[in-house]
């Protein structure tokens, strides 16, 4: 899975660079890390962050966010380690129900 590198938001401003969404990617976890997802497809897209947290031995639910069709945009985050960090890589796995006409940027404030 490709890793999306966070782009730092600064006082000077940031013009984010967006990449085409891949079927699955990873992003670093952090209280200041967000995903900005844009969808220009004719159908909504579901973005799923895979949970790795356990409560009383049971895996916590994944986070599923729907990005509306045509001109939909969603900022998703922060992405806390205690909910989403893979035990091996420390990153969060992100999946998309469709990647057609979907772009994404990883941002850090």
C-alpha cells in the first residue's frame, strides 16, 4: 500500500497537491493529521479507515465516511494512533469504495 506523505499547513499557506486515490493506501497517524478527499464521480464514495483498537478484546469498528457525488469533499481526521495505528508500521490503512474521479491529500496542521 502506498504511503501518503503529510503536507504541512503553515502560516505562509499551503496549496495542497492531490493524488489519484488508490484502492488502498496508508497515512501516518497523528492528532494533527487529516485526509482531504475530493469526489467528482457521479456516485458517492466511502472512505474507510481501518481500526486496530481493541475494547475488552473485541476489535473496534472501522470508520466509514461517505463523500458525496459530483462536487463532494470531506476533511477526515484527526487520525489518532490509539484507534488506527497498525502495530507493525504505525500507519493507518485507508480504503476507498471506488477510485474513479477521486483525489486525496494528506495534511498536517
